[in-house]
C-alpha cells in the first residue's frame, strides 16, 4: 500500500482532537468488546490497517486467537456472548447502513443487552472506527500498532 497522505501531518490540530475522542470513546466500553467491534467494522470496510491494529490490541487485552479468527462468522460461532452478538449485529447494521436496512431489528437486540448510555457508547465507537477505516483506506495508511500504543500512552 502506498501512503497518499499523512492526515496527522496534514491537519495535526483537528487530527489530535479526532484521536483523543477516539481514545475516550473506546475507553468507555469493556476493552475486549471495543476491539471486537473495531475489528468487525474494519473487516466489513476492508481496512487492513485497522484489522491488523485492533487484532493486535485485542490480543493485548487477552482476546483469543479463535475468537479473532471467527469474528467474520460470529453468527455461526458459539464462542460469543449474547451481549457481544448484540454489539456485533449493531456494528454490521450501522456499517452497512446504505446496503441494507437491518438496523431496526439490530437495535431491538442491542437494547436488550445494553443500557441507553451503553447504546450511545457502542454507536459512537462504531462511528469512530468507520471514520478511521475511511481515513486509513482513503489515504493509504498502514501504521505499526506499537506506534499507536505509544500515541495512546502519550494522550
């Protein structure tokens, strides 16, 4: 992949705000659930950078290889909780919003497993990861997970 533009260098002030919001939103949920959401949205969007990054972060949080590998087939895999399934269904519905309108049914499942505040947190996280996917794919970005960890530690 060829980097077309480094958004952090091109617009550092606004990208700093975007990055800080991303860290805060992700921190508002259980770390393993947040990483599953990020990986699944990134799989749908075909963002190699974000799949690599969040699979690494998920492992750091204790996520198993099995659950990471099976994520693209989560409906058929028995290793996810009902709460995780609700979040993954909502992730898919919002990430594919223009392709199909499954968000009404997905929302009913989501609200059975998440409080109103948690629903907002999950939804914001889905929006953030979809935004990062578009930034990475659009500008041809691929970053070493260790560099992102260092940025998070500094934030």
